[in-house]
C-alpha cells in the first residue's frame, strides 16, 4: 500500500509543465537518436549527461531516462524501413519488420513495434515496482563478501552472455574493464596504482569520458568505415493497429516481457540479448515458426517487447545494488552520482521516493513514445534520410564537449580519444563493450569488498565460500564459467536431452 | 560467393585474434609483474591479504590465462591466406576512411583546441569532415558545390549552435 502511495506521489511529482516539457523534447531526441543508424542509446545518454549537468537531479535523470527509452524504441523504425537496426537492440526487429514493410505493411509494422514497445516497458515497470523494493531490503543484509561476488558475477555473466564470437572475448573485455578501474588511488589504503607518475591518473579514469569514447567515437568510426545507403520502404498503410492485431499475441507479449525483465535484471546484459532471447522463445512457442524471418507479426512483437522490457528491468539491479543492468544504465549510475543520488541498497532507506520517481519517469517516457510513435511517422521518416557524413562531424564535437564538461580537463578528452580508438578495434574483433563498461563500474566495488572482507577476517577467505548467499553466487559464477567451456557446455545440454536452441547470435 | 567472403573474414579474424592474444598475454604478464612489485605498505602494518596489488595480480593472471586460451584457439584455426588478408586490410578504402576520421579528430583535439576558440575549431572540423567525405572519399558521384554549401551551413549552425546551447544556455564550460 505504501508503495502505491509512493508511486502515485512519483507520478504527481512529474505532472508539472516543466517536467512534461522535458519529457517531450528528451523523448523526441531519444527517438531521433535511435532512428539514426550509428547513434546508440548508450551514446545518447552519455552525451546528454553534460547537457543535464546543471539541471535539478530529478529533471536530469528524467531527461536521461526519456532519451534512453526513446532511443531503444526509435531504433525499430530504422530496422523496419531500412533493414538497418537503429541500435543493436533492434537487430531482431529487422528480421520480421523489414519483410513486413516490403509486403506493403510498413505502417502496421511501425504501429505494432510502437505498441509492443509500450507493453514491454509496462511489463518491465510492473516488475521494477514489485521486485526493486524487495531486492533492496534483501540487499541490506549483504556484506563485503556478497558484494564482491556480485561484482564478479556481473562481469562474468555479462562476458558470457554478450561475447558473440566466444565467451572468452567477453571475459577478456571484462578483465580489461576491471584493470582500467584499478588505475588511480585505491580506496582502502589510499595507494596510487598504475599512475606511472602522471598526476591526472591519480583520480582514476572517469566513466563518462570512457563511455563517450567507447560508444561515441568508436561508433563514429564504425559508421564512417563505409558508406551504407539503404532504400527507405514506403509507408502507405495505417500506423495505428487494432486491439485484435496486438492482443491476439498476448501470450507472446507476456512471455517476451518476462524474458526481457529477466535479462534486464542480469547485470550488464543489455537490450540486444533481451530482444534476441524473446525472439527465439517466441519462435519456439509459435504455431507458425516458419513465418519467422519472413514478416511474422509475432516475431516483431516479441523482439520489441523484449528489448523495451529490458530498459525498465535494468533499473532493478541499477537502483538496488548499484550493478548496472545494461551499458546505458552504467552511464545513468554515473549521472546519478554526479547529481548526488547514490544507488544501492541504501537508496530505499535514504531516498525511497526516488525509486518510485524512476517508475514514474519510465511511465511518462513510454506514454510519450506511444504518442509520438503513432503520430509523427512522416517526421521520423525524414530523419532517416539525413546523410551520416554531415551528422557524424557534429557528433564528434559533442563527444569532445561531453567528455570535457564534467571535470573540465583536457585529459578526459584524451581518455575519450584512446577509448574511442581501442573500442573501435575491439568492436571490429567482436569484443563486446558491455563487460568492459561493467568492469570499469564494478572494479572499485570488487577490489574494495574483497580486501575489506579479508581484512575483517584477518586474511581468512572462508566466509566468501561459507556464507549462504556468497556460496550460491560463487556456485553460479563457477557454473557460468564451466558452461562457457565448449565440451562441458555440450555435455550439460546433452544431459537435458535438448538440442541447443538455434538462437541467432547478437551482433 | 558469400561463403567465400565469410571464410576470408573468419581467417582474418583468427589471425587478428592471434595478434591480439599475444598483446593480451604480454599485457597480462606486465600487470602481474607490476602488481607483484607494487609497494606492500609494510611500514603501515596492513594485513598482507589486503595489499593494493592483490586484485590487479589476480586480474593479470586472469588476463594472461584468457589471452593464452585465445592464442591457442586462434592458432588451431586453419586460415590459409589469413595473414595476407589481414595486412591487406591496411590498404583498403575502409582503413583510409577510418584513418581520415581519426586524423581529423586528432588535429581538432590536439592542435586546434587551445590554439583557436572552441567554436572556430568546431566549425573548421565540421567543414573539413563534410567536404572530405562528400567529395574526395565519396563513393557516389560528388557534387562539390552542393557539399560546399551544406558544409558551410552545418559548420556554422553546428559549431555555433553547440557553443550557444552549452556555454550560453546550459552554462557548461567548453574547452
């Protein structure tokens, strides 16, 4: 009951002209970012942190949340009309969205994508409102031992699930991220590590410049590598779907929403995995699996419900454990810290209304998505044909501003350049970025809690393995690593007598 | 044809992985060495299990192991002509395009910023970027006059707009 009151207060809190104005422009900007191939949700949120720097904390987070959700939704437009995913999260949507557009049902495809995005977000919001307070309460019992394992779990599971080529590359990206977090002054004994006499490294490497580089400059380089011209499919049919067209797939919507929520809760496993997993599950359960990839409305609904559910659900570990549920959520954590909001188990104790304000933000953002998505079709099609050469030049300048503005040192701009170049090379060699980001965010948590735990027990590591929650997380980590070894994974799957699901690997 | 290009791409990636794995193993060993030789703060009587080099040491070992496994994995993949294809990538138009973006970015950030006002550096960068990619590196027939007009307009609006929005409206300091 108290939760409902807080939720009501959260919604009322944002029903002001200024908040609604911020919701409108930020959602439009987010959708535009999502539509433009080469601009991802994470990049948009990272660049926008600078612009919201001087705003009030609630308005700043509201703006960033609208951009995040808008971008994930907007990418479906590009997937449907151009067959190019606007963001990696929309790759699965292109499989059926574009064939639908080619069949002259582009309007219907966009309408279904819009409504299923909204429903996906709603499912995620439902679970966020229910699970987050419970998890937050449970997390109050966590000590250094549990937090060490949770940090390690985040990096390992993210590496395992996002390494498209081999999990090994996911693990390597995670370790590299953790190593980046080791640079600078450590928090237990205030000793400077790996600074090599460079004073600017004393404070460590900030997340925002690193993210702007890895998701901004690296994305510019990937986009500019070759000129891609796509033919925009014409939109001649109605955009607003009928209720029957949507709700005949209610099972798919609920299933995909739950899968998306589950993926969102797992740290560092983002919208793309949520989308592919929902798509694969829908294909397995469908009465017409043969239609998948050829313009299946069910496939499109599954993909778009799944990825949008991830956005809301990613807030569950982000807010309650300070473990980012996705790469964009990692930037949100940095933004929250900049604005004096400390996510983690103490959030419900120190600032309980904030959790419900996040729920309200997502609700407003998804309503804005629905309204704009169903009404501004022609405007968004115009955005699709903006030449990327002209756009990317301006984006680079925004990357420079974005990395400089927070701490106002050119060193951060150089960090952005290095992360951009290295991030681009890593992407080209199929190293996932999410574990890298997670490593940077969780490095300090992992390091501090391991050594603090050992200090508490005078060097005895047994509580790390004997405390019940620690033991469970430790076992999950071990199982995850073992399962990523091909012969072991094959045998275990064989034991359950099921063939490996033919799930397309995420790009 | 697509199968052939897939095989080439796989070969190139296997050889690129091999090179990367060597770098990762070297980096991992360097981290292990630096962590091992990191001060253990004995003078401050800290517990030996809480030394600053502990986690980096584990990470260094982890990186070396993962790098080693990647080395073994990519070594086993047969990729005839993989090395030629990999080094052949350096001479492609794609590499040239990436090099130009990076070159322009470095000139803007390391040379122009600080030398001239930020808005002017931004305008110059945007103008040069658009002109180069719409004329010299354009894969379709170029329209220099049209590109010139667009480049000038976007440089002025983009460079000036960023300056106005960030520094004047949102009061964010620019480089």
